[in-house]
C-alpha cells in the first residue's frame, strides 16, 4: 500500500494523526499530488489544527487542476476563516470564489451576512441584490439574502440608488416599506424561515443578525475521507 492509500485508510479508521504522517510523507515525495493535499486538509481539520489546514488548502489551490477543486478549496478556506472570526480574509476568499463562478449563491449570502454584522448596510444590500440577480433561482440561500436585504434596507438611512431589476419585481418601494416587502418575499419562498427569526425581525437587528448567522445555510466543506 502506498503512502496516500495508507493515509486515506487511516482517515477512514478515525486515525487522523497517522493519516497526517503518511500524507506528509507523500507530499515530501511529490508536493504536486492533489489527492495527498486533500487528505491533509481533512486530517488537520480533524486534529483541530486550523493553521495547518489553511496551509494545506493553500497548497491544494496552488496545485489543483480541476476548476471545481480550486473553488471548493477557496470556499473551504473562507468558511474556516469566517467561523474563526477572520472576517477580512474570509471576505477576500468569498470574493475570489465569485471570480471563478458568479452564479454560486453561497458566497453572496456569506458576504451579505458579513456586511450586515459589520453594520455596513449599503454593502449588505449590494451583495444581496447581486446574489438575487446572479445566483441560481432555486438556491436555498435566496430567502436568506432577502431577509438580510430587508434588515439592511430598514436600517439604512441613505439612498440605495437605482432599484435593482430583481427588486423592481417587488413593486415600487415608494408604495410601502421596501424592507417589509423583502421580508414577505423571503417568507413566501420559505415559510419555515419564520421559526428561525425573532417575531419582529426589525425590532432588534442585532438579534436578527445573530439568528441569521446561526440558522442560514452553510457551505459544507468536502469530506475527503473517501
């Protein structure tokens, strides 16, 4: 059995330390081996060694030849950085993903949520608008982007400029509360959403932002055990 197969067998048997050792030997022999780097990202995450996992993802990005592998590596890095509070680096990686594929819904949602949490209302609206216009129409992230847009719209005291083509479908904002319109649109797409939000999402935006972060769909880092 070669080093890479031994590493993956150790991963499948819940022996991440052994997997790490085998796979590190493998990349010493050939540091361009994408499968070895994938296994190392898995081993280091299971060992809760975030720094080493991020470095392994860097190497995976450097050597991957399949576009999907590069996108997954950038998204995985962004999710780890996001979860550990490195918002600026997470933002950079989500934006990088969109340079590869601007039809993916999750990066828009993540960027909108980061902006909402930072109180950057206009930026949150912009990311939500772009996501709603560009992302696939059956994406589970869409109603969550509408909720973020609703909260940011209500909080913003500035002009949002021209109404996006997506929000023209909601009707003229001057005819009512555009924040409430966006919220109702979100609940129409996903009625279960109400269970994850405060009764009045506009009353305490900080609590609503925390609930959005807790319950919104998350990018699932690939399981490279297989």
